C-alpha cells in the first residue's frame, strides 16, 4: 500500500512538475518577446501643465526643414504623459511611448532631466 501511495504521489508530483516547467518556458518566451520588441520612441520636452493628478502635458519642439524655402521651421507638439515622478511646470523631462492609459494619454515620464529654476 505504501509503495502504491508513493507511486501515485510520484506520478501526481511528476504531473504537477510538467505544467510548472511549461509555465516557466512560457515565462521565458514572454521575456524573450519583450527583449525582441521594437524600440520604444523617446522624446525630451518641457512640462507646460501639471494641473491633473499623475498626468503632465509635455511640449516637444523640433526643427523641420521647409520643403520650398529650405529654411528650418520650429514645430511644437504637446503630449499628455503619465507622471509618477512628480514633475512640475518648467521641468525638462524624458517621455517614452507606452500602452494607452486613457483617451489621450499614451506616454510615460521616465526621467526628469532638469528641474525648473525656482
């Protein structure tokens, strides 16, 4: 009887070991997929609004060459970004693309590059 219980225990233990190993493989595959994921876009800009909770509006300036006049023209874009770091107006921050967090928020603050002068 004891041998049968041990044999049954071993088979159930072996059966339970197999799914754990498979889930470990799935976890390893998931981490490999994260490593193989495309590079997320990053931008650096200044905070223009921090009136929302855990959200800031970041203004990103860029220079674009005019097609006809061949001069550089300044273009500005504003992005809403999730902010866990506590950035305030005037701070220079680095934002990175992320999953949609709300209707208009698709960026996340990852670093405060330079604090605003008080």
